C-alpha cells in the first residue's frame, strides 16, 4: 500500500504564492508518474501538472505560473504556484501511478483558496 500526504495549502490573496508538497510513503523512482490535480466545487477533477522522469506537463491554465518538481531522495513532489488567481481555488490532490508501485494512489487533498 502506498500513502500520499499533501500539505502546503491555505488562504492567499490573488497574486500570491504557495508551495504544495506531497510525501509518498515509500521510495519513488523517476519513472513513476506523479501528478497534481484539483477539483473546484461543482466541477470535475482536472490535471494541473504531472512529472514522469524529467518530463513535465501542465494544464494551459497554469503554464508559466506553476512548476512541478520532485525530490526522489525525499520521496516528495512539489507544486510551486505563483501569481495565483481566484479561479485557482480548489482542493488539490496528489497522484502517484505506475507499475513500480502496482497501481494508482491518491492523497487526501489540501485546500487552496485564493481571495480577490
């Protein structure tokens, strides 16, 4: 069983920054898919950013503002969020997936609220 624990969410004014962290309960490898997703009230969960090996992928809505990174020595994935907008308000979830961990796992989510 793999557990993921997110942290770093909170309330911030528009234009501010937050850094989310996702700690994985076991060693992660560069070929494991790690993604950050978000779900706003009344909306479907959507991909924000992902990283597999050295390859990153971003939703168009966050390109140039958010950066995903990983530290395999700390079993941690980060999401640096800059220039936050009220529309970024959502619960942010971390996901890990791949054959090396035999499945797909989700964290419990962390709330990000951006005030205008």
